[in-house]
């Protein structure tokens, strides 16, 4: 299944990485230096359950026509809604 994770910080990054480990395709929405690190070296997870790194697609917004979303998860701070990539669900997101 294809997932888009909006907000690839501590929470979104962890759950997205766990989904990727489970065999799902993940696209992380990120900005700035964090985006560069994910797109270049992948996303590194360090946890009590074990450390690992995944390679995943990342960008400021997915090309929805080329990468239809099956599920969209928003994990951004409620104090920063102006930084959300989507103000409403794209028309090709599955209900």
C-alpha cells in the first residue's frame, strides 16, 4: 500500500519507517535540511527496539498524478498548521 506521511519528524518519521519496514511504499513530506537528509541518506531510526535506516521517497509535495496515494497521514504540530502541505485532501486520495 502507498502512504504519504505529512510531517516526517519524530512521530511521522517513526511510523512511516515502520510501515516501510513492513513492505509499504512511503513518501515523506518534509522541508529544508530534513528533506535533504531523507532524500539523500534515507531516514535513520534509533529506538529501544533497534536502530535501522530506510530509503524512502521524500519531497515538499508528491506528484499525485504519478504517485496516487492510498493513505495520507498528517503528523504536523498543531501549532504550525500554516506549514501543512495540504489544506484539504487531494481529489485522488482514496477515502
